[in-house]
C-alpha cells in the first residue's frame, strides 16, 4: 500500500474517534439543555409569559409551531379508497405510478466499523 494512503487512513480513524467522543459530550449537554428547556417552558406557561429578557440583552421566547408531515403512501391509498369508486386493482396501479414518480437520492459515504470484541 502507498504510505500516503496509510497516513490518511490513520488520520481519518483518529478524527473519527475524536468526533465520536465529542458527540457523546454534546449529547449530554443537549439532554440537559432539553430538560432545562422543558422546565422553563412550564414556568413560563404557569406565569402566562412568552418572552424573558436576558441580562445579556437577548431574549428567551416561547413559541409553538406546527408542521405537516409528508404524506405516507398508505395514507394516500386510504384516502383514494374512501373517496372513489375505483376497484382495488386501479388503486394499486395509481399507487405504483405515484411510487415510480417519487424522487430518489443516492449518496456515497464512508462508514467505519469496529471489530467486535470477543466474549469472555
């Protein structure tokens, strides 16, 4: 093997290990932040406030947002069945046509796996 290739693979592994450690630390921080966020939201709702001014000049704002999920194929099929007099075969043809027109994405990635430790 090319010594440069070995060097970049070793660097890749080292970076991968460091990222995994950092992600564990970030998860702990995010979990705690979420706990505090829930407590703050409850206190703000109980107090009837939706905005807190901070000493630093910023604000904490409680906001509710709603999003609509993408339709699922099964949901579309159910609606078509309920709203039409089409037979099951025609509905399946419609569903197949919808499935064929959906965009498909291909993504190439590198993934590292670790050897499993033998059980003692």
